[in-house]
């Protein structure tokens, strides 16, 4: 965990020690901007993502695992809100990206089978913030857009990591 986050975590009602042992966390969608625990809201699809990450063999924690009793923001639109995905161990980045890509593939297939935008349902979007902890630094990517583009971006990151590029 990053030292500068410890005090902020305490203010949000999270004991930093509870984050020990996790490789990745699925956090509330407004985790990076909330100033109190009362403001935190889980994204509707983050529970599904958390379950998929656990099935993939990762030690994944979510709001419940961290002792937070907060509400879930249900969105009525067809968009997928994945919240904040905090990767605590860089070695699991390819697995996390693969699970997110798999979730997006399911979403794209469902859209195609149901007729998607052709039936006037509009273009579904994806909203996610992925951050990777590296020592005392945090690399963050926020994405709000269509699932196909995000899937292509994630595939590109996975391919580059697979070519033997060193992490920076």
C-alpha cells in the first residue's frame, strides 16, 4: 500500500491493515474523490467484477471485505460501471486486464444478440478507473467510453507486457 494513502483510508473508515494480503481491490466508484465514508457508493457491476477476479484465482477484496457498509449505485442505463480497480501487485496486471476484457466480451456479445443500438437502445458505455500501485507511486487510467475500444486498449497493454517489456 502507498504510505500517503493511509491517512485518507482511515478518514474513509478503512483500516489500512485490512488491505494486507489482497492482490487487487474493487473499490467504490467515487473512492478517489470521496471525502467521507458517507459519500462512498459502490458501482453496480463491481461486485460481478470482484467475483470474476476471485474465480480467476486472485486475492480480490471489495468494499464488504474491507468492512465498509455502503450503498450500491444502480444505474438504469445500459452502461457498465466497474468502479475503481486498484491493483496492489503488478504481477497480476495481465490477469486483471484479461478478466475485464472477458467481462467486456460478454457485454458486447449480449448487445449483439439483443440487436443493440440498431433497435434504438443506444450505445452502452463502460466506466472504470484502473490504478496500479508500484512502490510509493500510483499509475491511474480512467476510461469512460465504448466497450470495444476499451477491450482493444486492454489487449494492446497485454500484448506489450507479453513481449518482455519491463515495467516502469
